[in-house]
C-alpha cells in the first residue's frame, strides 16, 4: 500500500457511510419532518459527490481517454479525503461525522493496468455507465430494477421481444411475431379478437422504453430524488430517442448538474405538482442570478473595492447601453454583495418630466436614507445611527440643516430640536439668509441675480458634500446609483461634478463614495449635455472613471435564460435555438419583464409537448 492509500475512500464505502448517517439522523427524532430532512441532507451530499465524479470523468473525456467498459464502474471510483476524515468515518461504533463526509478533495479512478480497449466505447454506453454510477449514489447503493438491467445487457431485438412478451402476459393474445415490421401501421383483428390491434415492433420498442424509464424513475423518486435529477440519471442510462435532447458529451451532464446546483430551491422539492393551477404553470421562473454579464459584474465590484481603498480620489462608474439591455439589473445584482460588506446603497431614477425640478431626484435618495435613520431600518450591520445623526448635525450646523430640509424634508423630523429652536427663539436669521440668497432683489441687475444664484448653488453643493462626508466612512461607504442619466437636469449634474471634483479628501471627514451612473448611450451624442459632463469627469485628475458598455446579450446567454425561465436544462432546450434566437432579437433584454410575455408562453407550450413525461421543472 502506498502512502496515499489512507487518503482514499472507495465511493461504495462513502455511499454506505452516508446512508448510515442518514439512518442515524432519522432515528434521532423519528418524525416525518426529520425523516424528510435527513433524506434531503443525503441528496445534498450526493449532489456534491456526483459533481466531483462527473468533473473527473469529463477531464478524462477531454483528454481523449481510451475508455474500456470495465473502467466506468463505481468499484473503480475512490474519493480523495483527509486522513483524519477517513479514520473518523471508519469508526463505525460512533455517530457518523457529517463534516467528514463532506471533506472531499478530489476523485481518483483505479483502472486495471492490464485492461485492453476493444476499439473504444460508444458514447451511449459511456453515458449509461456514468448514469449507473449516479443511480447507485442517489439510491444508496442499489442497482436499477430488472428492466433497467435488461437495458444494459440485452440487444435491442431481445428487448423488443421481452416487451412484447410482457404485453402478451397481460392478456393481449393478438400479438403475432410473424406479422410485425418496422412501420407504425396497425391492422385490426377479425373474429373474436375484433377491436384489438397488432402491436408493431416500433410500438413494442416504445413500450419497453416507457417501462424502463418508469421503473428507474420510480425507484429514484422513492429515495426522494427530484424530477430534475431523475431526468438527468434516466437519460444517461436510457438514451432519449430525440437526437436534440440526447447527451452529446459528458460536458452536457456536468452543465446540467451545475444548473441544478445553482438553483437548490427548485432542486429540492419544487417538482411539478399535478394540483398546480394553469396560472402557476404558465408563470415563468427567473432566478436571482445574472446571465451573460460576468465581466461587467466583475468590473463593477472592482470599482467598488477601489473606491473603498482609495479615498484620495473620487470614483464614478458609467454604464452605457440601449434601453432594456440590463443596465439597472446589472447594478441591482451587486446590491446584496455590497450591503453585506457594509455599503450604504442609495438609488434614484431621473425622469424626463422632472427636469424642471432641479436636484429633486438626487435629493430623493438622501430623503430615503434619512427615513432609514429615523426608522433604524435598512441600514448595514454595525452602522452607528446615533453617531451619524450627531455627525450630520455637527457638520451641517443648524443653518445647513434648514437649507437642506427643503430638498430633504425628513431632516425636519430627525432634527426637531433644531427647527423648534429657530421658531421658538424667533431666530429667523437662518431662514432669512436662505431666502435672501435664493431670491435676488427685484432692483438688482442681471449680474446681481446671477451672483446670488451662484452663491446659493455653491452653498447647496457644499452642504451636500458635507452630508456625504458625515454619512460615509471606509467601513460604510456610499454607493449612489443614478439611473437614466440621459434625462438628468443641469443642476443635478453640476452637483455631481461638485461632489466628485471638489470633494475634500484631505481631512478626517473624507467622503467614501462610488457613483454608478446608467444612461442610454444611443441617445447621448456629442452635443448632449451629459457628454460634456462625462468629459469633465474624465479630465479631472482627482476622479477615477470606470466605463462599462453593455451590448445585447449573446444567443448562448439567451439560451440559458430560456432554459432557466422554463425550468428545463440546456440539453432539453438545445433544439429550440431558432426560438431562442427569435427571443433574443425580439426582447434584446437581460431578464427584463418583457421575457414574461407571449413568446415565452409559446416556449412553455412546446416544453409541455417535449418534456417526455417529466413535467417542466428543471430543478
């Protein structure tokens, strides 16, 4: 024995130990719920083991391994595990350690050194062998029912004869071997058997296939295996008749299992229920993930990490693309990742009809945040509400709070004492100061009016900057999402420029801010107002600009969307690439509501026709 032998656990032994752990878990509290939970825990472990086994076999396939039939067997599969884990698992007189069962580091195949290839194994035979391994894993070491065994050992002709024999034994004495051919035609019997039909060879084959599928599937379902995993295993063991839905390589099986693992909510228990209403069946199921935007998501997260580390610069990420391409969804997809790391997520959306109300849109984001401070809700973990409230009051002063309250009304609720002091003491100097600066004297000339307006504008910019500094910190930076910036008013863009270019990065109140701005790039040409401000951002030495351009998602991504919306694996929707292309050209969208449309209802109808009895649940 080599030194590495202690780190190898035969897959069959792992199945036995995992089964024992399931039984121990069920006996600890013999309630229906606990029994079901133990069953689901076993399946969860089995999914992980199946994934690593398939990955290993896929590597061999990609390296053009010269398969031999005896190579692909559960007897030849060993799991690489830590020596301590293997030792603990083999102590049968103790409770099985579940964490040890999950400590799988890899897979090794013990291939006989004297094996000889018979010229290669057909793909269907490889898939069948792999399917039998998976079947054994998920059924706790059992072998397929007799029909499944026949599928492995008998020829097609023998299988058809056996199927027809079973039909005869069920009472259909009209079968006549000498009269069958490959056609689908039926001939009605005369005499006492009138009304009965002869069964063709092709029909006998279909009957046998249905029996095989039903037997294997029933055995899997009795072990709590979901419909998605049933379909994967059954289609590996018994190749589908439709060439479009057959496995082309082991990569198809790996991809299908990965889809199931990405959607565990659907994999564990969300099988198609015959009691579901038509409305429920026709509703599309989009996951929470994002498809086809891996690079863009990475760029956005890198920009956020850079903003959190580099407080000496200002940071803005500009996201361009046509309407409905998924700009908003891209930003929203990183919200949870940001907030879980302490970020304060603020967002607002510009509207073409609101351009005559300057600063209202950006101020609405601050209004929501102040409401969160009042209600102590929606804030990141570890956020010191009292300290921030005190810092805002200290940074803005009473006059500043009064000025901003016109744009952020909830400040009046948060700082009641400030406004009570102003009114009770008849100290209207602050209010008069604001009015005097906001409204130029009627006798003043144009220059005085412009000067007064600029003074008020600069004061508002200063106060907004102080507010951002008071709220943000390295531990809790601000992520400000500005959507539809092509409709932003000039005052809002000036405020944004001030926050980025004039931000104070030298004192202890340094702002920690990342602005993400989305805009329709096809509507913003060189003459557009936003283009001029983008140029100013890029020319400013203190501003770090990140640009993301989103194009229409690829056809392969659309294929994934179609697959996941219908809860069907990619393999079963591969033959619908023409429809996926149509959906791609019609919607031009990334998981937008337009996918939940008549076109996808058509996909669903096709899915019902082509699901081959498995329903429409992919996961």
